[in-house]
C-alpha cells in the first residue's frame, strides 16, 4: 500500500500554515475522508459540509467569500494545501472552553444520527480505525479499553 503522505511537501505546508507535521498528517486523513470521489480536491459544496462539521453555520454568501479567500489558484476547487490553510486558521487560535464544548457537541451529533445522546462502540471503533489507520486490531482494542 502506498504511503498516503508521500505526495505532501511538509516543509512547504508548514511554511505557509505554521502547522506541525503531525497536524498536517491528521488534516490529510480528514481531507481524504471528505474527498469521497478520490479526486485530490474538494468542491465548493464540500466546503459547506466541512464548515458544518467544524461547528459553523455559514450562509451561502459566507461560503462563496471563504472559497474566494482560500482558493488561491481560482480553480473553484480546494486542493490539500488550501485545505490546510483553511484549517490552520482554526487550529492556531485556541478557542475558549465554551466554544470547544459546543464544537465537540456539534461533531458528536453528526455521528449520533438517531439523536439518542450516544454513539455505539462499533461507530466509535469505525471512526478511530479510520482516523488512526493503520491500526492493528489489538491497538484498536487497547484504545477502546482506555475509553
């Protein structure tokens, strides 16, 4: 299996965003989760979904303005470097505790599709497995036991 990070110029992304290598790797995993068509870019429609997943409720005008701001090459598509620049603006500023709680609750609701107030162990297992891949079954079990 090819290294999913091999095409990333970490020095360039770090220079442009101030993000550390581990943060860039984490963003690559997130980017790939949104890039469901595996086309190496996200569309303007994806941008709205990303912002909502981060706890924001942007209007269509705000989304258009944001796309103009981050789409440096004017392609109408968000490449990985542009995605990192967008996310860096949220990662650099430390949000206050209330903001963090609200964002965590909003993110949780995405996976609590039935609105029951909890997610199943299997849903959590799938999320951890995707976000921290590649994990062995033993490592995954260890993480779940800690929770």
